[in-house]
């Protein structure tokens, strides 16, 4: 009970303190006073250690024979009662809000090693924790606060930080109130909006939302009552209102509501502009002056979150996962929207004719022979090549010649140099072409898309 301030133990000690009769001597009161001091050791911030040196000091300080009078020192020197000070350790774990610096009540999961076994226990901070030599890790795992992990057994600097301050600095999610303000969680944004993870599907495919239902009414009230962030308030007031006249306005307002809800839940207000930019990219016209640059940015974002982020920036290797600023599916959804527009372009016979000339390496002959290519078709061709990562015309001609030679040499030749299965041979050549084009292109991008590869193979004949 040392350092806990446990109320039932305090009641027993207060009862013992009030007793006075013939057997109660000076030593009994002295033991009661020491017990009260141990119960509230360091104001609840300290407790007694379990090391060999600490146990030796406690055996000396709490020698079972207490004096009858204050001057008794015949068999035991009473000054040794103070040696318990050497057994005291600061082991009170405190959680503080990183913004307000206030102490917060917070559930934490603690792993403790006892011999060869490792057990997990859940405590509510502020709380006394086990001996640091037995402590393995401390994890904050609650929906109201961002995840936090201390790996004390593997990282010495984590242990040193805990010894120095015994404090965990945590950050509360914007969509929730603290446990002191909202013990039961009935005032969180998830309860008010009736959703559990924000409408992520609306971010990926805005047109899927039913525009007849708009749940933004209570969102403004929650922001004004809990977060009171002027950026959130202005965004909700101007872009999340249910006053759209056309279908496009209603879709955009539903998308903005989903963006604001996701931004509040993930506590990343600076991504509001990024999400609005993504919506602008998915609805931009191909005649725009900066269409190519915006498309390149969109492909870069999709490639970064699809290939690089999870491996290098997600925090999974550190056992401390972090959510991305922009979800990968949101960027892929914007690309999918542009692909749907591109499918309409590919149905144009004039576009297919120009594309066939390009992939066969005859673009120079077409222009030199007086062939006319309209500005619109030229932009559509550039859009197709950029969005699908198609290699240059000269590389395509080289790949075509190599593919034909490989097909002629391998088909009908004895195994293992050849095969009689034409379908399997074509599939193998297709894979080699795809890998070769990606290696020639280099860089971070996803390279030549498989769908475009199949389309160009058909144009090759």
C-alpha cells in the first residue's frame, strides 16, 4: 500500500491512532505514524523498491521491536528507523495533455516480465507502476487519444525518459473529450453523427452519397462546443451547408462534410486544403492549362502512399503505427475518376488511329506526310500516355521487335529453350515487356499500367 493513499487502509490507521490504553506505548504510535507516512509516500508519487539494497534498508528501518519510551536505545538504535528513505523510488506514472499540460485520467496497458513469463495488465494513470527492472513496455491504447508506445526493454532512451519525468505526454483526438469531461463517451463526435469511422467511402467516391440526406447539422454545434477551432468553424459554415441547388453542389457539400469529419477524427486540420484539391483534380477539365502537371502530382501521391509510405513512414517497424495524412484509396479514387473520363476518350476512332500510329513508331511519318492532328486529340493522347505511364514511341518499337523475335524463336522449339503452348508463351512475353518497360522508365512511379499494355498489344496486332 506504500504510496497508494488507499482509503480503507487510512481508516484502519486512523482507528489505530485513536486507541489509548495500558498496552499502547510510544512504539505503537510511532509505528502508526510511519505507516501513515508510507501510505502517502511523496504525496502518492513514490513507493518502496524491491531491490536487495532496498529490502535491506527496510529490514533495518522496520525492525519489529518498537520502543516502549522515546529514550529506549538498549537493543536497537532508533535513528536507524529513517533508513527507509534509501528504499524509496519514484514510480508514479502520470499522463499529461501535450497541449494544456494538465494531468489526465488515461487507461494504459503495461507489460511486466516475471521470470520467463510476460504478463499484461491495464491500469488507470496516474498510477503506481511495477519495478522498472521488470517493466517491458507501456502502451496508450484508447480511441480518445493518439497511440503512444514506450518500449522500455528494447530502447534504453525510453527507460531513461521514464526515469527522468515519470510522465507520458499524450494528445487527445479532436473528436473526443477527456475522461474527466465525458466519463462515458456520450458527447463524442461519433455519437453525435451516428458513425464510427467517418464516411471514408465518400472521400473515395463522392457520388455514392445520397444527396437527399445531409448529416452536417450537428457537426457545427459539436465544433463550437468542444474544438472551437476557427478553421473548422469557417469550413463547416461555408462549405458544409445543406443549401445546394444543383446535384453537383450537393455532392460537393457531402464530400466537404466527409472531409471535415475525417479531418477532425484524425486531428489533421492542415489536410483540409489537400482534400479539396483532390476533389478539384478529379473534376478538372482536360483542356485546362495545367492538366498535365496536376495529373503528375496525383500519380505521385498515389505512388507514394502505395509503395513508399507503408515501408518507411508508417511506424510499423517501430511498433507505433501512424495513420497517413491522405488515405491511399482517396488518391486512387481520384485517379479512377479520371480513368472513367479517359474511357470515353478511348472510344473515339480518331484517337485510336493516332494512338496506333504512335505505338508503331510512325508519328514522324504522319506529320511529315501532311497528316493533320487536331489539338484536342493531341491533348487526349498526351493524357493517355501520362496517366498510364506508356514508354516513348522509340522504346515501344524496340520492345515490339524484341517481342516478335522472342515469339518466333521460342514457339515450336524444343524445351527448355522453347514451348508449343502459344498462350503461355504470349503471357510470359507480356510479363517481360511489362517489367522491361518499368525498368527503362525508372523512378518512383508505378510504371506502365497492365491495362494499357494489353491495349497496345492489341494495336500491335
